C-alpha cells in the first residue's frame, strides 16, 4: 500500500472566452439567485463586466485592454460607491474559489 502526499497542480489561467462563459454561468447559478448581475453594465464612462447595483459590487475579469487605466478606473468606481472584485481566470478553473470570493464580497 502506498501512502503519500500528492501535490495539487496549480490552476492555469483559462482562455478569456471560456473564463467569461464560466463567470456568466456562475453568476446565474442558484448560489447567487437572490442577486441581479447586469452584464456589461455602464457606470459613467466605464463599461464593467458585471454590475450588482443592490449589493454595490462590480465583478470584472482582468483584461489586457484595461491594464493601463486600472487604478483610475477603480478609483472612479470606488468614488461612485462600488466595490470592485477582480476574479482571475485561474480561479474560475476551480469554481469553489470564485464562489467564496464573490460571497465574501457580497457580504462586506
């Protein structure tokens, strides 16, 4: 009989299209049914990936096109009263991580 410790493989980032699809399915799942997430919500000059107005939460996936204005974008959205949660695509490879992050953000 072999007993040993197995190292789990580190999560690899998902392709952007697959990450968006997984996030959309996750936010529409039973775990978040009481919240309404608006895809491609607009706040001022910015379009965010998902907006939950009643919880004051914005969920975004990292995007190469937004890297440069990330600090300004977050500062503006915070001034408007929103919390910004960025979910890495590697966390969507293990959905329980993403669920915990979103649930914690909704409670705070």
